[in-house]
C-alpha cells in the first residue's frame, strides 16, 4: 500500500468530514461551514492519500518561529496502525525548525498514543472552553 503526503493542497469539505467521521475524532462534522472555516484559517495542513482517496489529515496553526499547535490529527480507521498518524506528525515537524515547539491537546481516548510518537505530557496547561 503506497501512501502519499501533501502539504497545503486543496481539500474538499466533504472529504475532510468523511475522514473525521471515519477516524472517530470529535469535530463539528454536522456544520460544514465551520469545517470549511477551520481549514481556511489553518496555515499548515498535511494530508495523507491512498491513491486518490484522502485518508488522513494533520491541521496546524504556527508562527514558524516559536510554536505550532497541532489542532487535528485524524486517520481513517481503515488505515490506522499503519504509521499514517506518525508520518503526518513527521511531515508537520519537517516543516518546522528546531526552535518551534509542537503542542496539542489530546482526546482522552488518544492520550496513550502521543508519548509513543515523541510527545511529552505538559505539566501546565490551561483552557477557556468554547461555548458551542
């Protein structure tokens, strides 16, 4: 199976929603306009493809100088456990210098995954939760 990766290529909202749904990540998939806006304002998106099928997404916001927030890491369940998530993260990191921290907030169900791919837990983190 050959998986290819692309940086900041054009993605359809329908494909993004399909991957989110197939990955079980919790995102506002019933609000296509919101999904479209989420990706329109991201400045680093790595996509994973099997043939012409979108199978994974890493969506990040970064200043390319100090920090990068990995907002979404989603891989279609049919392609999980094949290194796609790790490779998406690796592609994000290759687009950043050694001076940039990569930060994310994990879903409880994925918390055991991130230390396996090089992330360390944060001692201090805070959030003001969205209202909707």
